[in-house]
C-alpha cells in the first residue's frame, strides 16, 4: 500500500477539511443540542459532490472509490460525527446497494438523485429481534401474482436516514420464501418513501449522533412493484453482507476521524489551559496521554486505508475491514475518554466538541457489526469455526 495520497485525494482531503472547519464546526453544535437534522449542511455536502464520491460519472457521481469516501468521512468526523454518519449511511448503505446490485433501470431511476444529495437512501436490515443475527429476519414479502406486486409486512429498527424530509427510499431485507430444508430465503426490496402502509416513527432519543436521523420503520401490507426487487431473488442476505463488509471500512475511517479530532482538540486545550501556573500540556502525564492518542489515530488510519486499498484493487478485504473497524472503533472510544479527561470539567459541557465526541464514540463499537461480531469474522477468516 502506498501511504501517500495522490494529488487528487490530497485536494479532496483539504477541501473537506476546510468545509468541516468553516461550515460544519460553527453550526453543528446547535443542531446537535436541538436534536435537529442539519439540512443546510447536508445540502452543501450534496453540492460538493460528496454523496456521489464512489459512483460513476454517468450517474452523476464523482468517479472516485472507497478510498476517496474514507478520506471525506475521516475529515468530517474530525469535526463532527452526525454529518459524517449521514454521508456514510447515504453512500455505503443507501446508494451502494443500488449501484452494486441494481438493474440499469433502477440505477437510472435512483442513482442521479442519490449522488447529488437531492434524496437520501436508507438500509433496513436490523429488526427489533435481530441485529447481529441479521439472518433472523422476520419481515416478509409475498409476491401477489395477480397484481405483480410485493406485499411487505414487518418492522425494522435503528434505521439511519430513514425519516428525513429528503429520504427517497429504504432498501429492506425480507423473507421471500423457504429452501426445501425450510431455511428462509431473504431478498432485498426497494421501498420508496411515502408508499402506503410504510410508516416511519418519530426519531429516537439517542446518547449521541444527535444531529443524525435514526428511526423505527413498520410495514403493513406495503405494496411495491415486482421490479423493486434489488438483485437476485433469495440473495438479499449475501448482498447485505457484502455491503456491510465495505461499510466497515467507511465506519473505520469515520472512527479514525473522531480519534484524530480528539487529538486536535486535546493539543489545543493542553496549550491554552493553565493549572499550577503553567499550561497543563507541560506535564508529562498529559503529553504521554496525547502521544498515545496520536499513535492510536495514526494506526487506525493505516488500518482503514489498507482495507480500502485492497477493496479498490479487487483483492480480498473481509478480514482487513473487520480488523480496521474493530481497532478504530476501540481507539475512538479510548481517545474520546482521554480527551474528555484532559478537558476536565469543560469536557463534560456540551459546548465543547470533545463532549460531543465522547457521546458519539460508543456507537462505533456497535453499529454495522458490534466489536464481538468483528472478532467472530476475524476468527473465521483465521480458520477458527464453531
Ligand atoms: C444509531 C444507530 C444507527 C443504526 N443504523 C442502522 C441502519 O442504518 N441500518 C440497519 O440495518 N441497522 C442500523 N443499526 C443497527 C445496528 O447495526 C445494530 O444495533 C447492531 O448490529 C447490533 O445489533 P443489536 O442492536 O440487535 O444487538 P444484538 O445483536 O442483540 O447484540 C447484543 C449484544 O450481544 C452481543 N452478541 C450477539 N451475538 C453474539 C455472539 N454470537 N457472540 C458474542 N456476542 C454476541 C453483541 O455483540 C452485543 O454486544 C443502527 C444502530 C444504531 C444504534
């Protein structure tokens, strides 16, 4: 892996860094406090082309790849994770399934608006009774042969970007049949927002990611045309596992950004804050803490970029994506805890970015596969089964 960014990627990094500091940083605290989705910031991200980063230009994308997406996510999350997860979920979970598994007609219909950020897509896998065990899907879809429509019933929980004013669709997994042995056959189906019988609950009250949209969804005899099937019948579970493998790299980049943001804020504060007549940063205890935080952020960056480089090169990347996600989310939590400690009482005040980072870090060990699930994947890749 080449550790240096190409001139194009370095320019992207600088552009997003500037945007994060000049546009996101001054405004996001208020949105976060009000638990409000930051439409104006998301609109601007759309205008910059961020939602189209890894998609082909023919659909309005930027023609980039997962490395480009990771660079943008890392820079956004250095400042704020709610906007970063809105981008991550919009791209990796909302649009990517359509790009990877959609028919030409589905791509034509959805990708240009997803790439421009005019609409957001969501990914509905998790159910009230099954997150890690995603194969335990209970939502069903039956093909009504008279009308040639899927009839969907069930519910999903914790779905990001699913209830904003600009949400255009949610792709859901549903049981569409059984194998001769009785195992469920799971398929993915596109459900446009506003389809009768598709209800989106009020936003959850969350510990963190408070300017991001997360909702519970319910489906009661929801009818969509048969051609809304995404990919092959009965392959929905396998497709979603592929999406999650890639998504882990994106979450890892986001976690790295948060870990680095904690370093940025701590260095600044350690120089400004005085105790016992000198800056707190002149104490070796504080210096060592920050040095360790920098070490962790740096190593996390190497891990996600390695996984992304393998994905972009068409090489196997499952284990490296799980390693990167496990490591970066662990150190994001570590760094957030240490940064808060360095800020003392101010670190517990919401007006300080580290307080937001502390609240936003925990979910990184849970979403898109918990740390236990990452360990299961790594062990399996090492040949350990059972
Ligand atoms: C803010 C937020 C946004 C989210 N966005 C989305 C989204 O857009 N789309 C979507 O589909 N989902 C989304 N999720 C769901 C998320 O992916 C799940 O919460 C996560 O996968 C864990 O599933 P669970 O909550 O059902 O926990 P469970 O699967 O019930 O796990 C509970 C605990 O048991 C552990 N555990 C489970 N099985 C084992 C095992 N075999 N061995 C050891 N430990 C085990 C888990 O690691 C965890 O610690 C989101 C969640 C949150 C909180």
